[in-house]
């Protein structure tokens, strides 16, 4: 971990990171600790009130029972105390979708880090060169090639500065060591690139 880029002393990037449909699992907490070790401040809201699952089917049931609007309200409430400081929004799969929605609605957002997931983009969405980085499997059963191409064009149209990294042969949620999707090499490459992205944002502050 010492080889990864680190934040400048006294000027950490503030990150709010949203979990996937599996809930706030150990992998999400470990990711937050990895980013903290690089010098950043990381907030990890629990949108499921402590519930986690080992299957995507059960996770989707929890998500549907709560409802997307309620999940977004919980996410907004969690981010609000820190948003005036300029947040980087981050998320895993479902959490990436939530992070994207919040980032595009926050004119003070400093960046958007998406892991395994994206979301629809409103036609009137506008950003001021928001730095966006997406990491996704290739192929990904939830992020088709056609969808990603269209997403990239729509995101660029908002004015965002977009980077996309694909990981051939990895499973959808390949950064979680406790899931069948896990791909150690792809995960380490992802974190190396993501930490560089965050270090660059820190250098710009």
C-alpha cells in the first residue's frame, strides 16, 4: 500500500462511498480503510440499516423493499453534512448509481468514482468539468457495451471529464474478496488507478 499515491498533508479529499445491493459488507469497509490509509477522509453510510447479504437476489429484495427514492433520500442525508466542503462521490454497483445521481446534482462535487455501476443521466444534467472515473468488468452482465457507450457520450455531454477502465474476464463485483466475482489482479489494478485519481484531485485543491 505504501507504493500507492497519497494525499497531500493537511488537504485530504473527502469521500462519501455507497455500498452495493449486498449492503455494507466487509469489502466496502476495507476499501474505505485503504483510502484512509492514503490520507483521505471517507464516510461510508449504511443505507440498509445494518442488513447485508451474500446473494444479489436477496440484496435486490432489500433494495426493492426500501425503494430507490428512500435510498436516495438516505444517501442525500448522509452526504449533506459534508457536501459544502466539496465531496468526491463513490460507490459500488448500486452504490455507484446512487453516487452518480448525487454528484450530478451537487455543483460543489469534486469528483465521481464509480466501481461496477452507472445510472441514467438526465438530459439537462450539466457539470463544470467534473472528474469522473469508472471501473467495470468486460463484459459485465449489468453494464452492456451499448449501454456503456451511450453512458459515456451522455456523461461527456454534461461537461464531465470521463475516464473508463475495463477489466476483461473479471466478474461484476470483482473487488469483493468474499464473492465469486472476485478478481485479485483486477481489484489491485482498480485501486492503484483510483488512488491516483484521488491524488490528482487532492493536488488540484
